C-alpha cells in the first residue's frame, strides 16, 4: 500500500483530479437537457470533480504538515499507548471563578466521585495580561480527609491557535487524569487548562517579547501565584508541572528549562524545540540573536548549566520533530532528567496525542509531590 504521506500518492491524486476535471469538461455537453439522466450526470460530474480535488489537496496538506502519518493513524486503528523510556545523560495576580462546566456535576456525591471543572479568569499583576482558563479539581479536593491538604498542579497548554475546550472534549485530560488517579498512577492533581495565545491571535511562542506582551512572565509568575491564592495548590516548584502539545509542548519545555523555580517537570507532545518566525508570530526577538539562542532548547541543553528538572518528550518515527527529539536526548546533562515516548506511527493530531496522554500522566505521577499539609 502506498504511504499516506509519500510523494507518489500525492502525484497520483493530483493526476486523478486533473483527469476527472478534464473528463467533466469533455463530457459536460452530453449532460445537457432537462431529463433526470442529464441532471444525474451533471450532479455526479460536479461531485466527482470536487471530491477528487479535495482528496488531492488534503493529501498534499497532510504530507506537508504531518497531521496523519499512516493509514492506521488516519483510520484510528492503531490505538496502542506509548511507552516511556528514561534516558541517562552523556556527560500578584488575581483569579475569579466565572462558571462551572457540566461535564462533572457540582452536586454532592457526584462531585466527590468525579471532580469539578470551573471556568476562571486570571489577571497577571506583573505581566498585565489576562486570560480565561478551565480548572479541573479532582474528587479528593472535596473529600474531608483532604480538606487540609495542598494539591499539586499541572498546567495543560493547547497548541496554536488551539482551544482550551478541546483539551477537555477531544483530548479528555480531566477524564484521563481521573482514571490515572483512581489507578494510583497519578496523585490527586489540579489541572489548569489553557491556550498559549494571550494577545489576540498572535503566536508569541510563550515569550516575553521585547517591547511587547510578557507571556512567559504571565505563565511562570502570575499564573502560579493566582492559582495558589484561589485554590489549595502547593507553592513548591516540585509540586508544579506543565504539559502541552505542539506549540504548547514547546512552551512547556521552555518554562521548565528557563524558569525551573516555576515548574520542575514538563511534558511535550509533538512539540518542537525552537521558536519559528512567520506571519503569525511577527518579530519575536527584535534582531537579538542572543535572545533567539536563549529560546532554542537544544542550544540551551548544550550550552547552559543543567537545571534539576524532569522532561518527557513524545514523538513518533514519522513526525517532523523526531530528529529534534534525538538531538535533545543527545544534548541533555545531569541533573536534568529526560524521558521519551516514541510511537511506531503517529502524526500531528489529536488521535496521536490521546495515545500519549495516559503514559505521560503515569510518568508525571512519578515526578509530582503528593498533596501536602496546608
């Protein structure tokens, strides 16, 4: 079978689309008239042309962006979770609750069994930025034996442009976290689900942009302070982690490596390792090559003192970030700890990430402190 992302299949699809279009033009005069046969011919030719063109465009776009890496990935038939492999090194903010999601009931025992999702608004004192977020409180948060406990926190970031709601509905982070907690693979943990885009639709790559939005300050300083003031969340960096996919994965790793006093563990699902510059980002570095290097994660691992943080990188043999992941593995040094999940096949899509989330949460359970006495 031809590879889903291979050039031969794209060429065949393009040739078929052109042939179907040419055949439609050639046969169109024969479909003249008002009878049902003429109408059926015109509708069929129109739909065949549209379908052929859409298939060709979809295959070309998929080959470029890597959304689906194989036929089993596209059809969702390869549902096996990944396996975590640990590697050894070579050498003032404010928060207000604005609503509650109905996915988990807020009433009585149902809340105590499944937890609760609240929608909150966070305003950063240092950055001056504001953002909405969803906070998942596990059932233990409401149980009497935990009422004097502070909980670990995991910030969950979507990709760009992304949607925090998709982290709940498509990626099912609260449901996966609840399952991991019930199986004793993850301590009772508060999840904070957000998108990394805070200023319009600009992709800041979670940077403190010179003369622009201070996004890194918001996520590493303002957000932890706001959440600790509004919830029983621990203030020890060892009790905080960040996990993200795509752009969110890059941000997660960068927060841990650049601000280890904010997050001591980071998980990147299909993340990349340096900030791109394009029409969605604008000029992030203001011509400062040193600042650009500071945000290149492979460069940091090679040239900066190693930080006492734990990193988990998820990729597949088909993904565009596979070579970059190997560069990260070869570059890190103690006391940094690095682990990987490498799927046999998987693309830049929700199906791949949902396969990686369960083992990622289990890994996280080994790198977060248990709820502490308040």
